[in-house]
């Protein structure tokens, strides 16, 4: 089973695709970052994110796509709104391609990956490296967060 995790952002959208047959047997298929430029304007940036996610789905045909549930800090509403735009085009790609979409709270993702729902990003990053048997830490954090989402699905849903 292929699982795609996405960490959406307007400037950087991280993605991580893994393949799993059981919680103990996961392997990295592909991971990366979709970068957009503020000079391009929001319409072009969102189109770029959408087209890249659509292409990843077309090429790899994941069974499921995992996103982190929306969380907004009251001090940064504009950031949450911009992230919501990027998240929306990811959801649109899922809908158009018929990919099952799941949303987990960040604490549930962290608990599934590290055993601690309040784990720091660096702890999540280290566990993703270990669980996927990577030689180095997945960087930037957009990638490790996306991979953590994919890995969490395996543990939460008990993929066998």
C-alpha cells in the first residue's frame, strides 16, 4: 500500500510517499518539497501546488493521502488562511483523483510516530529516519512532517 503525506504551505509544500505492508515494513518511495515564489501571485502559486500534487498522485497512485488537521494560533490568522489555501488545492487533487483523504490532529501523528503527542519536530524527524531506515535526517522539516503523516497512518490504521 502506498501512503502519501502532505505538509501544505504556500511557500513550501512538503510531501512524502511511503510503501507499507505492515508497521514494521515501511520504505520511502519519494519525498520532496514543492516551492513557490511570492512574486508569482496566489493564483499561480496554488496552480503550481495543485499540478505537482496531481502529478505525484498520477505517477504513484497512493491508496490514501494524509494531512494534519488545521490548527490556527490566534496570533497568526493570516498564516492559517494562506496555509488553508494550499491545503484546499491538495484536497481538490484528492477529490478529482479519487484518493482517500484522512486528517489527523498533530498530537495523534506525533504520538503514533514517537509515542509522545507533544514531541518536538526534531524528535519526529529522528524517528521518521529510524522507522524508514534512512541514512540521514529527512530535510527540510516540511519533508519529515509529511513523512510522519504517512507513517502515522500505518500505525493508526494498523496497515497489514
